[in-house]
C-alpha cells in the first residue's frame, strides 16, 4: 500500500485522544484512521516515564502491524515521555502533540506562557523545553490540573464544579501574568468553554488537538479521496468506549475491537 493511502494511527491512553482524532478527521475527511486507546492501563499521567514509554512502544508496534503509514501520539503524557524512542525505532513519521502546541504558543505569546497538563507531562518539562528551544526568552509556567480529566470524563465540563476547580488551578497562572495558555492534555479541550470564562479574553488559548491536526494535514497533504474507514481499538471496556466515543463524535461507533498489546 502507498504511504499516502495507508491509515494514520492515532494513539492515546484512553478516550481523551478523541479530541485529537476528531480534529484530524475534520482536517482529513477522506483519510482512514485507526484509533487505539489503552483503556486497560489509563491513566498514563500519574505513571513513570519508563512505564509510559514501554506502554507506548507496545501500542505503536500493534498499530504498525496494522499497516499505518504515520503515527500521531495524541496523548501529551506519552508524547512527553516516549517521542524520541518512537522516532528512533519506527520506520514511519511520528507526530506528537507537544511540538505543534509549543509552536502555536510561541507564535501567539507576548512573553509569558502557562501550560496545564498531567503530572507526568509537567514533570517532564516537555512544553518548557519545546517552547524555549524555539524562543529562549519566553517564560513558561507549567501546572498540573489532574481533576480536569475526571470532570471531562464525567460529562461535568460545563458545571459550577468545573468552574470552581478551574479557578483554583488557573489562579496562580493568572497571578503570574500569563498571556497564553496551552491546554496540554487530551481532555482539556472538552473544558475549553469553562477555562475561557475563567481566564478571560486577555489570555489566548492553544488547543493542542487543533494544532496537532493542522500539523498532520501539512505532513499528509490532501491527496486521499473516497471513503475513509475509522477503526477503533481499545485494550479494555469496549462498551464504555463505545458510549463515550459515540457521544463525543455524535455518531455510532462501528469497527470497534478489543485488542491486547
Ligand atoms: N491522555 C493523557 C494526556 O494527554 C491524559 C489522561 C491520562 O493521564 O492518561 O496527557
């Protein structure tokens, strides 16, 4: 199969990467996609970089066996921990979510960027490194916002509870004078409305799902035509995935398989 026609693999620790999947499907409506959510081992955000790297390499190897021509690591934690190892070992292009988000932040900021992400991503300082590689004068303040993941999965993104949690998480970043905020976790775009209300118009939001899809589109071009097949693979709890993904993507989830890595 030609590389252009090969499906793109989209990997995440669970359901959160559907935010990235949705943007890629919008950007490349004729391209087949295989989504793999490691629902048996989610969350990645609280695990060590070594464990996350091992899990991610296993997932990538499974997707390679299915003939993908490009891998998108939709999970910020997996990108932060495993991108160099993936790029070293995989014979296909690998796109992570950190670089596109960092580039968008650098393009927009007036000098002070806030990043919210999982504990693992914050610990790795992947966003700080990526942003400062592009512009060492930019100040980056990273902060973990783990409760946003549960709020998004619970369907509580637009509740007063989410708003209060957002105020608590974002206050220190606002006090530090950030002008740009990177949503550095798959789930956070689901809370974007609430986050925008709390940070106000003075802070520009970088959604790493959108910026990653733009990067994938640029890498692939728009050559595919015809019908796209969307296949979903999970490592556990496929009925939960079917429900959440169906609600999130507003359609029936066909082609869903339980796999072991
Ligand atoms: N997908 C993860 C990320 O973007 C969030 C969920 C998890 O901790 O596994 O960092």
